C-alpha cells in the first residue's frame, strides 16, 4: 500500500497552480489573454474577463483557461479575489499536467493558505494508471488532506473490475493515511470490509505490513506468510517475518539491510522455528557485508550458519540464493572473509574460508583455508623490452581438527613475448617456472615436518590470424528489412597453440586441491572461430556492431601420454572435438549448442542445447537438453501460452533422465485483465536420489493488482525469459 501516496500527490498541484497576482490596470476586456509575473508567469484567458475595483475581484466567464508552465486549468467560470486570495472555478473544471488529469464540478482554493476543496472530483494519474474519485477533496494543512466518499482503482472504464471505496480518508504526506470503512470490491461485489485501514502515503518506502502469502504444500501443510516492513532510515530498513506452517509450527524471521554509502552495504538474515516435526529448535543466519576502506582497500564477508545439516533442505525457499543446496555437489556451505586491494598492474587478495559439510555429521576432517593470501601481477612490460611478465603467488594455510594440515606457498612467474608478423599473424610464446612449498603438520600437533618442495615449469606458444569479408545489402532487400541490418561481416579466425609441462615427482605431497597434482602436458591445440557480425549503416544513423552468430571448433593432440587407452591398451592421442554454436538471428528465435564428439567412439559424449522461441503475442517456449555421458542427462522445458483471452497457461519441467527424477514441475493458469491478474500455480518436486531434496507438492493462489501489489506469489517457472 505504499503507493497510495500517489493518490494525493497530484492533489497538491491544485494548490500550487496560481501564485499571488499583481494588480492589473484594466477593468473590462472581452476576448482577452493576460500574463502576470509572480512566482513564475501565469496566463489567464477567457471570453470575458472583468475586474471589480471596489471588491478587488476578477470574474472570468466562457472558455476560461489558466496556465502556468505545464499546468493548465480549464473551466466555464472562474473568480479570483485579490483581497482574500481566494479563487473559485466551476462548470466542467479540468486540471491537467502532462497526461495527469483532475476533473471536477467545482473547486475552491485560498492562494495564501493553500487550503481548499474540490467537489465531485475524478483524478487520473497516467504513470501509475491511478483512477481516484471523491465527493469532496479537502486540503486541511500544508501536508494534510481529506477525501470523503471516495474510491480508488488502477482499472480503466466506468465499471472497473476492482476498486477500493472509503467513507473518509485522512492522509498526511510523509506519514500515514487513515481510512474509515474501506471496502474492496470485485465486479461491484464487496469482497472485504474493514472498519478502518492504515497505510503509508509517500513515494519512498514506508513502514507497514506487506501483502501476505497463502498456500498449501504436503511438506508444510497450510501456509500463511506475513511480513512487516520497517523503514528505519533512508540508508537502512528491516523486515520482520512470521510464517505459519501447518505441519511445522510458527517460523520467525528477520532481514536487516543497510547501504550507508555506495561502497558500504550489506544485509543480515535470521530465522528461527520450534519445529514440530523435527521436535526441537532450529535456526539459521546469513550475513553479507562489503565496504571500501582507506587507501582503496576493500573488505567483504559472507557468513552462513545453520543449526543442523537438514535445515537448508527443509527451508530452502526463504534462504539467500547462494545458500541453496539441491544436489550432493553443492553440499558445502561456505563462510568467507575477503579483502584486498587492486592497483593498475597488481592486486592483493586475502580471505579466510570455513566450510560446513552438510553431508557429514562432523566437520572435524573438513579442510578449512585459514587464511589464503594471494599477490598477482598483470602482464606488463619487462624493463621496456619486447618481453612481458606476470606472476601468481598464493599462500594457503590448510587446517582441520583431524588429519594432515599444512602451510603451502605456490609461486608461478611467467615471461611472454607477443609479436606480429607482417600484420597478418599474431604470435605469442611464454615460459614460466613454478615453485610450490609445503610444511605439513599432523592432528594439531606443535611438531612441524620439514619443508617439502616441488619445482616445475611450463612453456608454450600460440599463433592466430583473421580473415574477413564485408557484405552489403540494399536497404530495401529482404535480409535488411528482416534483421534491420544492411552491412554484414563474416570473420574466420584459425588458431593453433602448443603447451608443455614436464612430469614432476609429487606423490609424496599431501592433497588439498587441484594445485597439489599437476598433470604432465605435451599437447597441440588447434581450432577455428567464425563470427557473423552485422550493423545498420546509413548516412543519418549507424548502429553499433552486433554479433549475430558464432561457431567455435577446437581439438587437442597429445605428443606425450595418451588421453585414454582402448580395451587393448592402445593409446588414444586425440581429444574430443569441442564445438559451440550460438545464433540470434531474430527477436523471435535464438539457439545455442555445445558438443563434445569422440573421434574414437564415433559419438557425442557431451551434448547440450538451448532453444528459445517467441511470437508477437509474447507466447514463448524454451527447450533445454543437457547430456554428459555417464553423469548428466536432463531435459528442461518451459512455456507460456495465451489461450482464449484473457486466459494464460504457463509451466515448466525439469526431469533427470538418468535417475528418473522429477526435479521440479510448475503448472499454472492465469486470468489476466487490464488491471489485475488471478492465478493458480502448482509446484511439484520429486525426491532426489541423494536425499538432498524432499518430495513436495505446493499449491498457491495469487492475486496481482496493477501498480498496487499482490496477495500471494507467482512461482518462477521459466528457464531464461
């Protein structure tokens, strides 16, 4: 209800329309247009304008028009007293500013006190499509107003599908409105009656209750979710939640947000429930913060904690996006403190990360990084020579309650030599040395093992070039008219690269992440990139280039160890052919494919595609298929269709073909009118094979009122539109 302030904000315009007038020197002038200067020019035009010197009274009759800037007042008659500064207008009164309009039978206003009344008024605010009526609208003070026997809606027409009516409404801008006897009507049928109502009446966010959400699921039972928003200050606010979950009990929540400056902001979320099913207290909190420190240092933290390993699975809907877990691969809940500084060519990064493994009862063996410190140099000239250098230097302290701990320092400097040959070939070679130092400890003992080290190097080179051709089509051609493009460029970019890193002894070193086991590499990679770029080029207008299509094809060949061996032990030295194609030739159809083809098995071991189609009615369909041999096989569908107006259908499906797992299905039906939408949605989730997602069926009914708010929530259903 915070937008209710717009109902009365336009009413103010009535009382700032006319400033105090200067005294003119005429008595009677028919068919006249007069301009006076006082707090800005005001023009008065009428068929007949007279002035009574004794009464100090202006009389305007017939086609009266008073304008000031973008404001205009039209009426059949108007009267202005220079003695009392009172003005009246009556007979087909119309007040306009831009496309906003007030129509009334009569208005009275005092130009000094800016108090006044409007009788039998109709207000229309274009931007919000607000329609307001009132038998009497009165200004009581500088920021106080009263509406008697009024109504409000965002629907067009004489018989709006819905509206609010009030016997009396007192409002104070910057404060609250108090309505006596508000009634909510649907098609002139009273649906909700309240003895009184209170709501904020400013354009900015204001303290007040938010629309509740009502639904049902087999997981929670009947759901009633309520929230109270507290606008503490312009730079901070808070929302209090009280949810009734029929099977679980009452769940409390708190969200606190702040933005003290552009670089200092964050939020905190707290939740608590005495879970009837779990038979105990459960809680969670999620803290996010970032700020800019002196000397251009920055600091961030992201702290997440849950009371038990099942909390996220049971209450994932209300948790921050980064904390949601729906598969075993996302079992780690991470908390991190992060800081650093960036220079033009260097950067310093520091963080401390704590991981909570929700798949285990104990975190004693979970590796924590306390801390990680990295110092990086971007490629830059080496002593004004043709050579460039860059480096990566990272220190890690791996710690856990039980198991091997260690200090590790990894230093990786590189030197590169970029060059061009005859402005045709782009060539770059590089050489880098890598030193990794370890100092292990065991089970939190004070005893340190001796330092261990691993030394290796990496070298390589790459060569590329580019060929292109520009095509022109006439502005009247079918291609130009279809795509709004008359200039095309087809570019072909072949590339080849070589990379070598030797074998290195490392089996005796501890394993914490991928840095601890570097592979032997001796391979050639080659491929080609094709791009189709278009733009509209005319003398009066030229658009920026836009990439309509792109095709990447790459493969590698190992000069050392084979990538795999067949059943007879024969090595296979060619990698899979990786290809990616995407195109977006029209606003109505786009597609993307990426594949991995095995030259030995003669089949696709990876195959993913995504196609999106739309029509001019905004109907849409999206199809996604994801396949990785022996691991992923999933199909995702989403669609929205307008059937018989004003009925709309929408839905989506995510299905795991490997485990025959119905990840999530959403079905819905909407009745869409000009100013309101009534919807019914069903969310159907299946139980995951790893048990991280429980089976759940949820039914929700929601009502959306144009520019006012909604009762209930429409679930997300699409994959990208």
